[in-house]
C-alpha cells in the first residue's frame, strides 16, 4: 500500500480559508468525507477533538497532523490542506500551522495502512519535502511530490534492509516476532563499538503519527551528530524495532519519549531521559546531548514485575513521571487507571477461585441443601478449600495493586494489608477500594516526608521506614476511619438488595445485562463485571451465590451467541468472511467471552451494539425475574450446573440471544456474498 492509495485529489485543498483550530478540524473532516473514508463524519470529528484534548497534534514547523482511530471510519484515509496565512493550532512551537494532513484509521480490521502512515510521518520531517508541498500549484502536482518522495523513501528502506542482511544483522522484530538471540551478534564489532550508541522508545496515545515522527527526528539528529542510534516505536501496528538485551547493554543511555505506558524496567541501571513524545519531535538534539554528556540520571527501576499486556508495573504512565509525580492527566483518568490495575490483577484470583468453588458444588450434588454442600466429599472439600483461599485473596490483591500503580513497590505492602483489614473488618469490596487508594497516597506522602534524608540512610526507606510507618498508618485509617462507616453501608446495601421487589430486581438485571454489551470488555463492561464479582461475597466476606453475578454473566454471553444465531438465520446479512466466525463466536459466547462480538461492533456499531445490548438486557432482566443465582464469577455454560434455577437461566440466555439475532436481522442491510 502506498500513500496515494489513501489520498486523492478530492481530499486536498491547497488554499483553505480557515481562521481557527475548530474551523481547520471541521474543514479537514469535510475533505475526508469527500474522499469516501467516513461512515459517520460527526462521530469521527468528535474522535479527532478528543485526541486534541490529550495534546495538540500541531507538531511545529508549520505542520499539524490531526488524527483519530474510530469506528466511524469506513476505510483508512488521508485528507490534506494548506492554509497560506497560517492558523493558530496550539502547536508545540507556538507558530501558526500551514500544512495539514488528517489521518482516519478504522477502529478494527487490518493495520496494513499504519506502515504507510508512519512513512508519511517520517517524510514530513524533511524540510525540502515540506517546501515542495507548499509550492505545489495543483492537487495533481501535490500528489506527485508525495509519490516521488515516497519512492525515494521506499528505496532507502530497501537499501538499508539489504545492507543489514549483508552484514548479518537481524531485521527489526515486531510485537508478534520476538528477536532471535541467535541472529543477534554476540558483541558489536570494534568499528561499531567506537561510536557512541544511544537507544530510545517513542509512543503516543493513538500510535499513528507522533510515535514515528519522534523516532524519525531522533534518528535524523543522531545521524547528523555522527552517532549510532536505535529507536523502538510503540505504534498502533505494534512494537517495531524492538530493543534487544544487547542493545540495552551496549547503549550509553536511553531516551523514553512517550505519552503512554511502555515497559521501562528493562532499563534499570542505565542513564534514562523521560520526556513526552512532543519533546522527541521538537528537541531531539537536546535529548541526545543530555545522554552523551552524562547528564541523564541513572534509572533505578521500580522493582516491580512487568505485565505482558503492556500495562506494566515499571512502565511510564501517561501523565506520570517515573518518580511518581502526576502530570497533566485528569484526576478521573488517573483514578480509573489505578483501579483497572487492581482489577486486572484481582480477576485471576476471583475467576480461578470461583470456578473451583463451583466445581466443588458440582462434585457434591448429593449433599445439596445441607450444611455440608460443597465439602461433603474429599474432592469437593479440597476444591472448596483451595478455591476459597484464592477467592479470599481478591480484596488484598485489589487493594495492593491499586496502591502499587499509584506509588510503586513500597505501596504494595500497606495496600495488601489494607485489603485484608477491609475483609476482616466488614467493609468488603468498597473498603478494599478505599484501602488501595489510601495506601498509595500514604506511601507518596512518606516518600515526600523522607526525601531529605541523608544518602547514608537511603537504604532504610524500603526495608524499615516505608513498611513500618505504612502499616501503622493504613492500620489506623482502615480500623478507625474506613471500616466503621463502610461496614454500615455494606449492611444497608445488602438489606436493600435483599428487600428489592421483583420489578426492581428486573430493572437492575436489565441495566447490568445491557452494560455488559455496550463496549464489549471496555470500561462500562468492566464496571458491571466488577459489581457482579463484588456481590459474590457477603458482608462478612464469605462466598455466596449471587443473582447480580448471574445477570452480569448471562448478559455477557448474549452478544457472541446472538451474532452466531443471526448468521444462521439471516445469512444474507453477513459476508462469507464474517460467517467464518460463526462457530468461534458461539463457543466464545457459551464460555462467557463477550469480546467475540468486537470485530462486528467495530465494523457496524450502529446496528450491532444496540441489537446486542437490548438482547443482553432482556437476558439479564429475565435472569433476575426467574430468581437465578450463581456462585462463580466466570465459566459460562460450564457452571450452569450450580446455577439456581438453571433451566430458567438457560431460557433467559436463549431468549436474549434470539432477541439480539432478530434485531440484527431487521436492522442490518444485506451484505455482498461474493
């Protein structure tokens, strides 16, 4: 794919008349629409404005690259305009922007276009290329300038690849291809080792433009300064040009120019400069010289383990510096990120323990209805004991990893103990939430309080001062401040839920079931699921069967099953490629894996999301109406044996799935059957 595959003359305006940033965005969106790249221009424009709220895409030098990755995009595309008089775009250098390229990337599907967009981003760092674009008299000439420059860029990339192959250097690894240790030279040759070697990582929130422009600026400046430099890019297409252990060991220092999470624990012990991605574009020479001149501070590491999902403990968090200082990120966003860090670490304990408890009940059906149910046989007792221990860890783990996200490893101990105090003190799930955030804030306060200690006492902080004082403070706060009122609230909530009328329960089931199908694993889905898992413990912290969890689970099962049923009943409403996912989606739905619906929701959100949400709400409401309850937080059809009123629970699932399928059959248009 080439740049001209994404940009044509319909989406180019060489004499745009705009006077404000809002006007510029709106005009570019209209050009993008004229090129046929958008399904919903208003939704796409809103996505662009949300991206601008994270930081201006005016990168300086008269260039702006507004962009968004959105379900409102029909196909990848570019739009471009020149504003001769310039417009205030809040650019990094405070200069007016004149040359604009808008990028539209679809939310789902293949990412083959991302390589093209990264190439364009790099080309825009060349002064001669920008001047030629500004002087182009017609859209055809404008496109010719791009095509010529791209051909030269491709030739350069191919030449570099050929040179690397001849020299025996392994090609850059992607996120799906780990570096092959055998293909990496054991040590640099003397000629290479004679040059200073600097490495870096770049990443922006969307990973479309700034990531690659910062990498290009650093690489270009490194070549001018006569040094060897290698930059890893964390873009939407995955991690490229991965830094190997040999790269890190050889490097004089590291530049981390990122506005989102990237793993940095691997750089422990190296001089590291942490900056925003904009600094990589605007000030590459200053950053490189800071490393070369020995002014970059040694990065001690956070001491926490990295998470393969990319949300690593020991990662640079957007808006947060490595020492824990919060940046410009909103308070709500910070709280959400810390909460999700706790939830993501808690869920394996909840799911593993909950399913073992469910299996214990299945193995002990002969004692159903007795006090021994779940532990009447040796196997059942074993499963319930192990599962119960795992399940009871959910509160301490939740609190501990919220605290860890906020203040790194010193906060883990008070967070975990605070979670235990919430469990034993009756404040439960909500108390554990408070414990996690309080432990994080307490640890931050201790770090500030002891920042002025002599260097000789530095080693006492992690082994003595932080753990002892952290325990005392979190103990006092949980015992005397958090637990008493939160316990009362939990008792009131349990009484309220227990005293709800049938109609109120049905409404609650409708809401929770629908929430599970609004963003398919996103924040709304997670909020409903966390609420469901919290209901699996009573006020005393003992596992119980929950009607709320039953409504949540059945609501999450409906979307993939509903789509599979729709593919069976309304084949002409789905393409042959889409129908290939029929069996997979059916299995995912039965297994309570809602994410199977994501590709369909991404490609057709206006029809898929409402249909699935209504079907999921119906299933959740019926589950509550039928009085169904489940003791397991996961498992889908495989734990139906321990669901209260399981035949009616199955009926609720089928009813919701058929409602979703019927709505999809009505709302979706016919699809090509080639």
